[in-house]
């Protein structure tokens, strides 16, 4: 299941998760973000309850975006035990994101 995270629930959903977490920082107006969006949705279906797959709209959640220094979108951060363990900036194929998720399992 794909979860929409916000500044308000980020800590609970992402940082306190006992599973690996992918956070897709995106915006509606961003072309490359629209390319990555369906891939992130597929990953949510693929990983089911083994991982937490999320999206965060940077325009509506400036606090978390600033905290993690998100300057370019799409930026995908990978968390494990509340810590950033990997990062991907820009649109990439599903295989790259899947291999990064697999490394966290």
C-alpha cells in the first residue's frame, strides 16, 4: 500500500517504522516525478507488508523537505531503523529502486 506522508505524520510513519521505508519526495508540477510515480506505486504493490512505501508532496510539506535538504525532485530516500541508508535523485528505472530496496531487506 502506498502511503502519503506529511510533515505531521512523517516521524510516526517513517522514522519509527520497524520495516525499511522508501520516501518519494515529489511535486505535482514535476515531469520526472510523474514518471517515477507509477514505479513507486508498483513497488508498493511488490513489497506489500515487507516494507513501507511512501510519497511526500514537497510543496505541501516544506518542513520535512527542508530538514532532509531536498533540493531536487524527485528525490527518493531509503530509511532503515529511522536512519537514511540510501538516496536516489532523479528519475530512474524500477530495477534500480528495487535493487536498493532489496539491499535493505
